[in-house]
């Protein structure tokens, strides 16, 4: 029981702690640390609630289905197409982002010694991830426990090394939010905290201990929230307005090459586990929800992000905002509609949250078109 519980928490937390959190210190410099803390308080609570709600839906649904299958069962076949499109586009967008920034970190770590280009290292990163996706969930569940431990160790080393450069004035000197950027944190924070697609996986991993699902969800999301807040405060306190969009490269003038390389390792580990877990999920969506042959599902999972990369889709900041604001917002709406169908008396909870996601989707589209 304890083993399944730990693996489930580490898989959920390890999946959530992905590329999204590297953007957060830069966003904090644009809107101010107090605005970021307010967003984390509100959106963190909403995300925990939505994931808990999806957990309740999962307990009412047979195993081996994913979001599109859940939607078809509870809302009808017409909604399944919308759910499938949202999940597929959102997941492929996230896989592309992980591939781009993972390749960037791998290039930063290995290029000085081995040479090569960021393009090449993105392909290497992609190839290694696809191997793990081919072998399935058990391998990544065990890796997540190790990777989370390494993550905490590296964060401790970075914060300790940066302590002489840390200034509270850097936190307070961040830009004040304006009407143009006040909603900027919405998409990146939602992207960074979202792990709803993993809830069916987590339920299956718990086996007979499904009563622990609620506690697993709470712990699996609180861990990323605490890690993100620590990371935002640490990076912003060290580099201030010099904070880079990827967080790590902006530390170079302060911490030196050795610590920066540790930061690159941190980036590789966190994005890699998320890349694998989401790849496994979308493969199962094709196999179980859309009844596609397992081998074909694997090759679809591998081909789409690779083709998008080769076609030149490489602006990961725009993709993060769009996926976080739109695709994940739509997933939230579908989860709430299913919950309302199962528990009609909870309409008072579903409708206000649906409104939040609708407004967030509108902002995500507008921001991506700028």
C-alpha cells in the first residue's frame, strides 16, 4: 500500500514539475512577486479542487479509459471529439515544449565538451524519451522517485550557492502589474500546475487502495506548488530584473559555470519525466479511447511532436501560454461538466469555475495573437 502510494504521489508530482516552472521567475519579474503569490494562492486552490473533482469522476468510471473516454461515457459521443481534440493538441503542444527546452538544457550542458547544436540535442532528448514511452509506466514511476530526490538536492545546492547574491530588494524591485500584463501569470501557472490527464493513471497505480486517491492528489499538487514558490523566490532574489525566460542562463553572471550546469541537469530531469509521462498518456488515449492499434498509437505519439519540431514550431513561451490558457482550460470545463452530470446538486460549484476557465481561455487566445 505504502509503495503504491509513494509511487503515485511521485508520478503525479514528477509529471506536474515540468518545463512550465522555468518560466515562472521571469513572469514574476514582469508582474511583481506579490501578484505571483496571489495567483498561486487562487489558482493553486482551483487546480487542487479540479483534480480532486476529476478523481471523483475517475472513481465512477471503469479503468483503462482517459479523458475522451470519460467524456463519452458521462456526456455523450459528441463531446468526446471536443475532449479528444483538446487533450491531443494540448499534450502534443506540451511534448513539443519539453522537447525544445529539454534540448536547450542538454545543449547547454554538453555542447562545451562535445560540440553539436541545439537542434541535434533536441533530437537526442526526443529519442531517449521515446524509448521510455515505448517501455511503459512502470519504468517512469520508479524514475520519478529518484528524479524528485535529485531535484530537491539540486535546488538546495543552487539556493545555497546563490545565498551571497540573494537580495530581498530584487524581489520587491520587480515590475508592478499593468492592465496589459496583469493576467500574464494565468496561462504559465495553470500550465505548470496542471496534471489532470494523469489522474486516471494515478487511480490505476493505486490498485486496491483507491481510497487514497484524494490524499495522493493533494500531496501530488502541494509538492509542486511549494517547489515552484521556492524556485521563483530563489531565482528572482538572485538575478532580479536580469532573470532570463528560462531562469537558468540568467544565473550565469552570479553563480558560475559549475552551478549553471547543475541547473541544466535540473531542467533535463524535470522536463524528461514529464515528457515520458505525457507521452505514455497520449499513447493510451489513442489505444483505449480511440481503439487504435497499440503500435500505431506509439508511432503517432512519436511522429507528431517530431514533425512539429522539424516544421519550425519553436516558440515555447507562446505555446505555454496557449496550452495553459486554452487547452487546459477546456479540460477543466469538461471535468466540471462531468462532475455536474454525476452530482447535479453541485451546480453551484461547477458554474463559477467554468466561468473562470472561459475567461482564461479568452485571455490565452488574445495573448497568443499579440
